[in-house]
C-alpha cells in the first residue's frame, strides 16, 4: 500500500481560457494534516475541488489511492464517497440538526441513530438535535456541517476555511475535532486556511500557493522557521498583503 493517498502530476485547471491552477507535482501522505495557505484567489479552493472530484483537471492526472482521475477518466462513486468536504459557508437543509447530520448516511443506506447521536455529542450539539438548522448561530451551523461530514467516516476530509469568521470558542472546538479525527482514526485532512497560526497549530506539512502555483511544500517547522523560497518567508512574515 502506498504511503501517498494523492499524487498529482502536471495538473492544471483552466476556466474560459484563463489558467487558474498549475501543479507540476504534489504528493499528499495518507493520514497527515496538510495545510494550504496563500492569498485569496490564489487557487486553493480550486485545488480542493479537484481533490474532491467535483471538477476534472483540464490537463494532467490525479491519482487517488490506485485510481486515476483526469479530464477523460472519472473516479468510481465508491471511491468518491471516501472524500468529503466542509465548506467555509455551510449549506444546511431546512430541517433539524439531527436530520442534517443523518442526511449523507441515509443516502448511502447506512443510517444509524447511534452514530448520529455519537457524532452530535462529539461536536457538542446533542442538546440541539431537534432544533431547526436555520435557527443556529454561525459557529453552531459550521459544527453541524462538520458533523455531517465526519459521521460518514471519510478517508479524506477537505476543509475550506472551516473556522473563518468564527469566535475563539468555536475555533477551538473545531480544531480539537479535526485533531482528534486525525489522531484516533487516521483521517487524512487537507486544510485551506488564511490563518497561518492555525496552519502552524494543526498541520504536519504546509504548502504555499501564489497565483495558481505551488511555491513551496515543507514540514511545518521548516515552512515557518526556515523556508527555502523568499516568497514563503515574506508570506509568513505577513508582507504579502491580501
């Protein structure tokens, strides 16, 4: 079994003849927390969409486990279901918190009340199980979105700014859940964040994306303390404004 859950080679993504992402090569290890940082519009969210098979690359290939994903080849549903995304702005069903968390399981024919209750307890929302999702605060809604993802027990959890605009209490809760899922279940987590301090707290390796290209990938200590590329050093120092 390969140590790498993703392998990207000569990948690009183009919209209306405008290239927004170019990845010459990138490998993501099984069971790691991998941070993606960079200015707004740099290509981070586009990369997540490719990693979740929501869109095919324009050129190149992405290998997930032992299956190749490209403009000409789709990933089977059974493998697509092993990857789940939590977006910055959660879109919840106008139903109860419990129904939202149960939704993905129900579609897959795996619905179990015990699993849903355990996940709601994990994210600190069991007391709100029967409350309508539209009545929740921003932090509560984001925790419901996270619960809806982790109840599926994915191999890979993609997180697109999961704590943006949340208060410190909810940030701490979500970070704790992320770390616990990684440590106890070996979930691979790919975290897009503007918060370099969050990337430093959570990730084992970090990549900087600028203008659609990966500038540098390094373990977290090297990335923040002794980066090779001067653009990475400038970003870490807060000299790249976005």
